[in-house]
């Protein structure tokens, strides 16, 4: 058994860049007018803010403020930094209320709601299982059934309780939290909010494949987002158009460990404790980037059949699945705003 964190890191970065590069390329063909584009690097990936319809000075200060906001979100939601609120919460003995800032409670409460909504396919307390498989600082090695069972005992979103008035969170039964599955989406939504406050009416915020579209590029119906073939790296299996909503892609090809020659992806089914290999990638659209981020992770776990329940519960949600063996599946009502290659990429 070998640890291949360097390889994993390289694939993660390359994958994120490939996705972003394409989305940005599409974003820049907006009816002749040149967009303003500003980039940064945060949460282990690239951030790109594209703005149309503003003079360069105004666009520059809006984008700078939006990117500053994403860096702020990274610092409050990090579990890599020992002094962050989440790390402090996770290090606490449990069973006792721990004071955290209202914004952290808000993000955790959203993550809790998505955990409940998806029946635990997305689970804000999945961290022990995620680490057991070698992610989030864990050591990559094939876990024994006993180790999986022991970690599963620590997982379950109902082990968290909130007191919003006192601004406290209580973790029970050895639970720990992290928001890796929705943090990028939340950062994107915060950035979009700041852009709007600066008067931006046409923009795309993209953080490693987690995006939010404000309005449309000039003369267009929306922002065209390419859906990559997870097995080829450059080829597209389709494209969709979004406006005033979020989109997120979760995939196994960007972040995985190799143990005894076999790849294990970074998304875990909290209900079984095993990594998921029945899906290669999911691109989910939802009202916010936070929701799209949570749903893409959850739907990855659920697979296209079980994910229909999510789409039925919230008709604004829709998704495209890339499946092993070259298949793909779209669920939900895209209303003519999805174009797939007939062969689904092959
Ligand atoms: P990315 O971080 O690449 O944008 P996702 O949004 O799909 O991808 O989040 C995956 C991350 O979330 C994993 O790296 C892991 O830390 C954590 N995670 C894995 N499985 C789950 C799950 N079932 N529920 C919640 N978080 C998960
Ligand atoms: Mg996610």
C-alpha cells in the first residue's frame, strides 16, 4: 500500500484547471464585447471572476472585493488551519456547546439541511470516513471492515445540534465536521453577493468548477458551461446554459488515491463507508452555488436513479451524470438549455 498524495494533488490541480479553462473560454465569447477577467488561487484551486457591462475601473474594484471575500471565507471554513473555528470545534471534547461565529453556524446549518434532504448521501460529519480513505490529511491505505465500521459510528448529521441564539454548536458521539463538500459553493455565492453590491449585473464566478452566473453575457440567453468527458480530459460531452443560478461538478478524476494499483475517489458514501465508483462525474445546477455544490456531491453518491428524489423535491435542481463505460444521464427539467453530444462523448 502506497501513499500517492503528490500524484493526487497534481491530478486535482490539472483537473480543476481543465474545467475552468473551458468554462472561461466559453464565457469570453459574449457578443463582441470583451469581458473583464480577474483570477486568484484559493481553496486549493483557481478562482476566475468574469464581468461584462462595466467600465474597467469599476469591474476591477468589484472583482477585487469579491475575490477578497472568497479568501475570507476560506480562512473561516478551513480545517487545515488549527486555529480556525471549525478546527477548534473538532478538537473540543464533544457534548459541550462551543461558541462559533454566526456565519460558521449558518454554513454548518445549511450543510446539516442538505444532509437531511439527501438522506445522508451528503453528510457534514463524513470527515472520519473521508480521512480513513486517505483524504483531508488522512493516510491512504485500504481500511479494514472493522476500521470502516468504527469510523461509521462517528458519522451522522444528527450528532450536531445548534443554538443560534447563543451562537453555539454541540457535537455528540465523537462527531467532527467539515464543509469540504459545500465550502467552495458558499465562497462563490458570497463573491456573487459582493459583486451585486458593487453594481455588477453580468458576471460568472468560477471556483474550481463551482460557479454562479449573474445575469447573462451581452446579447446571450445565459452563460454556456461545458461539461467535460471525465475520461478524456479535454473532450466535452455537452454544454448547458445557466442564468442567476449555480452549477457544480463533482468528479472522481480530480482527486483520488491509488492503493495497490487501484484508484479510489474522494467522495465517500457515508451510509456504507466506502468510496463511490458507480459514477464518474456529476454536474448539478441549483438556485445557489452552495446548493449545487452539496447536490453534486450528494448525487454522486446517490447515482442517477436515487438522485431523482432530490430533483422531484426541488424542481430548480437538475443534473448530468457521466457513468463508467461511456454512458451519461440527464435528470430534471433543463427546459432546452442542455445540449448533449449524441454519443455522450464516445
Ligand atoms: P471538490 O472538493 O473537489 O469540489 P466535492 O464538492 O464533491 O468536490 O466535495 C468532495 C469533498 O467533500 C471530499 O474531498 C471530502 O472531503 C468531502 N466528502 C466526501 N464525501 C462526502 C459526503 N458523502 N458528504 C459530504 N462530504 C463529503
Ligand atoms: Mg460538492
